[in-house]
C-alpha cells in the first residue's frame, strides 16, 4: 500500500466510525445517558479528526496550487461542522429542536466526508510525493489522539443555542 493509500485509508476508517456513531445517535431518544455519551464520543472524535486532518493533510495540500481550492473548501466545512456541533451541545437534547438540528448536522457531515472520499482524496493523491505521503501519515497518527483528548464538547453554554 502506498503512503497516499495508507493515509487516505486511515481517514476513511475514521469516517466509517463517524458514520456508525451518527447511525447510533439517530436511534436514541430524548435526554438519555446513551444520547449524551454518544454525542460526547462523536464530538471528540470529529474535532480530533478534523484538527489532525488539517495538520497532516490540508497543511500539505495548501502548498500545492492544484489542490488549494479544494483544501480551502474542506477546511471551511470543518469550521461549519464545528459550529454546528457547538450549537448542538448548547441545545437541550430532550427538545425537538435538538433532533432537527442533529439531522441537519448529520446530512451536512455525511456530504462532507463523501466529498472528501470521492473527490478530494483521489485528486490529492495525484499531487503527493512519497515523502509527503509518509509525513502526512506520521503527523496524523501522532496528532489524532492528542487532538481528540483536548477537544471540548460544550464550549458554548447551554441556552446559547441558535434559534
């Protein structure tokens, strides 16, 4: 397996884990401990993944003129996803608004990872050297657990949810 296959396979493994967490969250109801635990796990997982992905993959791809636009697009989507997670964290899980927001978030996130996997990753791979691939895989592996551990689930206070 080449370095680009290794890094992009590793990112897809995370995406598959995220899909499973989204599916499990959709099966929960109300302000249950299960919903709270799954949402905490999903939030830490997504924030850790995004930060490590930006450090490992997108910092490299920004230096390549052919991939700069796609890279900026994905990083902007990471920020939108982060804001949506923070808004969900500030919304009462027992309210209908939480489920509505979560479904909107889930749709948005699935679109993001499908776009990465189907469009961006194959295009990125065309522009990587063996050294790039190796460094990206090493940086991602090193940063993911640290970023996940540092991720905050509720940086906004309850009640500051968007209408």
